[in-house]
C-alpha cells in the first residue's frame, strides 16, 4: 500500500492513513485520529472556571482527574445550540511540549470510526493566506462526503488548557 505523507517542520513526515472518529458540528463532519481519543462520555455538568477563554466551558471531575472542557462550536466560531441527548464530550489526549494530558471537547454528535486510506485524503486547501489552516491534517473523501481531519493538538493550543487544568485542580483540592 502506498503511503502519502504530509510535511512537518524540520523535514519530518507522517502518514495520515488510519482510523478516525468522526463527529458533527452543525452540518459539518470532522475526524480525529482514533489514537488521540481516550473515551466518549455523555454531556455532564461542567464547573465554570473564572476568567477562562470564551470557548473553554470549564472543567469536569472524571474519576478523580480534573479535565478541561472546550466547546468546539465556540472554538470554531459557530453559533451555540442547545444541548441535546446527542451532545457528548470526547476526551482526547493532547501534547503540550513533552507532557500529555486529557481535554474534553463538546461536539454535537459522534458518528462512527472510519478507516481512511492515504488515497482518500487530500492535502489541506491553501487559501490566500488570510486563514490559518495549520490545525487541519487533510480532507477525507468518503463516498460523496468530505470530512475535515483535525490535528487536535493544534486545535486545542495545549498550553492554555494545561494551565487551566492545573489552576482548577489547585482551586478544587
């Protein structure tokens, strides 16, 4: 099987094929590398953290671990909607430097796990430079649909969330 790859800074390359958990925000469908997903939980009460960024809803206590929660609609500048029985939190593992930690992302609906091959992944479209697309790994083409494949580490700007989790942990206990 041929592997296409995308370039990273420093001459490093990576293969994009693999399993992706897909989810929706409004009419759009996105994919996350399944290896980044730790668990999927139903929507639950979130403790607000004062002075948190607009898209950070707060933190939850997940089996004794304080986990910051990011509203993906807010992160992407989408209109908020009411929480439904389809709304859930995907707990992902992100990297901040050499550290790894968990963050929850609120999504409208989790769809399925897809095995996407390199031949079905197009490079991220380049716009006129007015739009930052560095958080997009590529565009998955499945049947007649398009799925935006996300680099969750870049979407979440890990450092700010790590600081928030540590501050909340200090406040809580």
